[in-house]
C-alpha cells in the first residue's frame, strides 16, 4: 500500500507521483530499510502504451510502492496536466537526477546493488561507471536473455543485494515484479528501462570548444533530445495523452520545444 502523500497525476489511467528527485530518493532509501519487498517503477511512454493493451501490466504498475516519470515524454505529460507553477528542472532530467542522488547515498552507506540487464555491454558500462564514480557500492549483475527467469532469481538470492535494478523492456520488468518478486531475497526493486542515458551523459565528453565556452550541458541536452525526437513511441504517446485530456493549449515549454523541432 502506498503511504507517501505526494501529489499524483493520472496519465492514461496510471497515477504518477509528482515530487522532486531528492524526495523520491529519500523515500527509496526508506523503502530499502524496511522489511519486505517494495518496488519503485519508472513509467515511460513505452510502458504506458503497453499498459493500455495489457490490463495485468497496468495493475502491476499501479500496485508499485512508487511510480515516477521515466522519460521526457512522461515528464511532459505530467507537466501538461499540472495546474501549479512550481519551478522544476528541465524536461528529461528527473531520472538522471534521481539516479545520481541515489548512487551517492548508496555509496556513502556502502550498499550492494544487483543489475539485471538486456545486453552485456550495458551491464559492463554500468559496472565501469559505478566502479569509477561510486567505488564504495558493491555491485554484481547478470544479463537476461529472455529465458530461465528462475536463474535470475537464484543469482539475486545468492547475492542478497540491498537493491535490484531491472533495466529491461517493460514486459520483462513487470513479469519479474508480478511473478517472482515474492521469491527474491532483496528489500527493493527499481524498474527502469535503461540507465544508459545517465552513463553516456556522465562519461562522454562534449567537443572541446563547447567545454571552453561552458556549453557542454547544452550539447548533452541536444544530443539526448535528438534521439528522443526520432522515437515513434513518443509521438504516439503524446497524441494519446492529448486525446485523453481533451487537448488544451500547449505551455510555453511545449511551444519552445515544438519550435526547436521545426
């Protein structure tokens, strides 16, 4: 049962919590220290569209202890429906800020994480990033090939980590939560489709002349947005949100982004 009192926005039938990254991280740490298993789910455009067609998936997401915006499309949908004028970080920043703050806290407490990834190169990049930036975090992981989920559970139970990260396609994330969560010897699962955007942002260097002009942040943002613009999923999701909310006048932020894309 969800106990936190954050504001929520309903996006295509699923309540998404609205809070600052630091509050979300503090709640996450509290969940990790409890007995029993809790789930933090990062809801994205892709997972939202999947839940539209799979009622079991929608129910599983809604039962998670904390549902947070998982990509820029979901952040935009949440902002589109909010009526307050609270200042927030730019679109697409929430998950990155959350992960950095969470890793910093886990590092200070020398916690152990276990990552379940779709590709070996993604697991390798996470382990390199964490090992370099957060050396006091104990880490292990495994690549899930779509078969033998019991093997994944056995590996988790052999390590008994504080947190398990499921960085998988949404159907596989939710399958583990629904079918196997009760079997896992861990305190917390975090379901997020990918941590690669943060790793690339933190480890790839902007061109030297932009660094000299202190414009490397803009370079990373534009690089990330250029990928987002190409995703068909985001366009379909945006259209569904507009239909669900009856359209409405776009905010200044939305107008600005639309002008950039033209």
